[in-house]
C-alpha cells in the first residue's frame, strides 16, 4: 500500500509539473485553446507515459521494484558524495 501511495503521489506531482510547464507556451501559441485543456493534455500525456512504463515493468514479472519505479519516472540516483561535490 505504501508503494501505491508513493506512485500515485509521484504521478500527481508529474501531472502538475508537466501541466504548469506547458500553460504559458500554449497561451501564446494557441490562444483559442482553453487554458485548462492545454494543462490537462500535457499533464495526462506525461502521466500516461509513466503509467505505461510501470505497466510494462509489472507484466514482465508481476512485481515492481524501487529501481523500476525510479526508471519509469526517469529518476537518476546519485550518491550523497556526488551531490555534495556538485557532480552530475
């Protein structure tokens, strides 16, 4: 259950960040498109990409590991030492 809450929370955050990123550009490029529609399209597209990656990982073996979840969200883990040094 904890993993499901984590995934859902991350999908919501992804939806919001993707939607907010496109709102400004959409209002300039397509002023006839309602703001909520452009935000919804962007957020849903990003969320569905992650859901598709999670589904693919799950049906491979019926399990989702932390690594598979992070890979679906394109999270690259770095060591604390690398972060402290500013290394990428």
